[in-house]
């Protein structure tokens, strides 16, 4: 049988199969200078001088692969600065991805989430809970790709006895990073824990979250092109985060201004009647392709838009006007059924429901009222979740109808 003994000083181990000897070389537990002998031979030789074992040495010196993870322990231990930049690049990137994805999903399906977004400390709270989620995502990326983007660009590898970490090992390590390295994301406290961990690395020790599990971070030497590429990508990511933070701060200032001035006065220029409007709405004026004036009210979170307009049509009935409205807006409005005609407060009216082509998740409602020779209409477009905007949409529509002295029974 092809079995071998190997010796470390006076300690002899074996017999081991050729495949096991290959594994010991690949993981760095043995090197090419280890003394070996065949199980059926008493003569010891350095492994590097045994002809039939040269292929094991070549295999152990081959580049990293997804299967082998060969020779990682031969790389020097990574110093604190490459580890710092690699970690924060990954963390920032993953926080942005998780924030955008979770924000999109939650704002689409949770009215509670949208209400929390308007609170003054939402950004701080959201950032606090998003970091551990990002660290779980980090472990998923490592499991799927074999490394994370920042570590890959800097040639950093986290290893346990020469092998890359499994998903659960990496997740356990990230838990340690979160608690002992980032101090659970607590401001100021996290700065002290980062300095402490950097001090350990500067003195040749492992980070505390690596020491207990015998993990180590190795760095393969890389050239200036790779380092400069990482620097450019890092600066781009940092600029993106700064831009997002500026936008968030701007949104916070707008929210504070709304709370300080909860209402504003809007005047209907056609009737010269004024009403109080909730400051969550932004009012603007536009003109359509035939020059008709449109009063646009946009909800600050982008969950609703209301269009208020008046159109003279002295010789049209409500039925004729509605038919023309539908025919002229086939590209913008898709109605379910024929809608409902009514007669309230001595005025003819019509209400229709539907969607907007290409935006089927949005809810469309059109309310038309004929008063004298004019037709007044309110077009409401709501994004999911509808229950978030139902109340203040109803309030605004009621206020707008007041400016034409019309009081609908339902909105």
C-alpha cells in the first residue's frame, strides 16, 4: 500500500495514505521539508527529495481554487489597514444594497414603515438594525462566491487551518465583528472597539473575534494596479454614500419644516376660494398639450399624486364629456368597467377606477363634476400600500372640492 510516515522533530506520525499526505500539504500543516518515509522502508528523506511525491508539492503550490484553497497559510498575515478598508468597503456596499432593497419592499407593502420614515430618528434607527442584516448578507456572498468584493480586490482571505470558512463559520465570525469590532453599531463606542482591535493587529495578535475560533486573515501580495483599482472603487462608493447621506439630511430638514408648519394656504384661481392644505403635499402648476392648467399636488413620499383641473364645455353632457375624456387619455388611463354616474347636490358627476398602463400596481381614480358650463375633475394616483395614503388623499380631495362649493357624499 502507498502509505507514509512523517516526522516533526522527534515526533513521528503515520502511517497515512498518499491522499491524506496531500491534504496535510495543501492546508499548510506540512511543508516540503518535512521528513518522510514509506511505511515499508526505514529510510527517512526530506519530502522535497522523494521523486514520487513531487506531484503533491506541485499541487500544494498551485494557485487558489474554489476546491483546494491551497497554500493560504504560506501567505503573510494581513495587517490592520488592508483589513480595515476591505471590511468597511464590504460593509458599506452591503448596507447600501440591503437598505435599497429592503426600503423598496417595505415601502411597497408596509404603511407602518412609511409612517416611521417620517419620524425624526428613523435614519439612525434604520441604520442600527440594517448593519447585522448586512453582515448576514456578507456571509451569504462569501458562501456563494468564495470571498467578498472588498477582500477579493485586496487579496484577503479568512481561513481556518488553511481552509476557507464555511457559511456558518463566517456568520459566527461576523457576529463577533458586530459585537467586538463594531460594538453593535453604537456611535463613539464603536470607535473605541475598532481602535482596540487595530492595536491587537499592530502588535501581531489576532483580532479577539478571530482568536477564540483560531481564524486568521491572510493577504496574498498584490501589485499597485490592483491597489489603485481598489482605491478608485472605494472612493466611488464613499462618494455614493456621502450623496445618499446628503439627500437623507435634506429629507430630514423638509420633514422638520413640515412639522413646524403643518399647513399652507392654497387659492383656487378660478373661484378665488382658499383652503388649508396639509404640508405633506407639494403644489405646482403645469399645462397639458392643449394649454389646459393642471394643479398638481404631490405627496412628499411619492405615494400619491392628485391632479385638479377645470375645463369649459358648455354644450356637453356629463356622458359626452366622460367619453371624450376616456378617448383622449387611452395612453395614460385604463379604466375597469364604465364607471358610475351620479347626481349629488344638484350636480351631475361621474367616478371611474382603473390603472395606468405600465404601472398596474398604481391605483387610479377619476372624479368629474359638471357645474354650470364647466367640468371639474380630480385625478388621483396612489402607489402601494394604498392604506398609507387613503386618509390624507381623502382630506385633500375634500378641501379641493370646497373651492368649487361641492360637497361629495363619498371620496
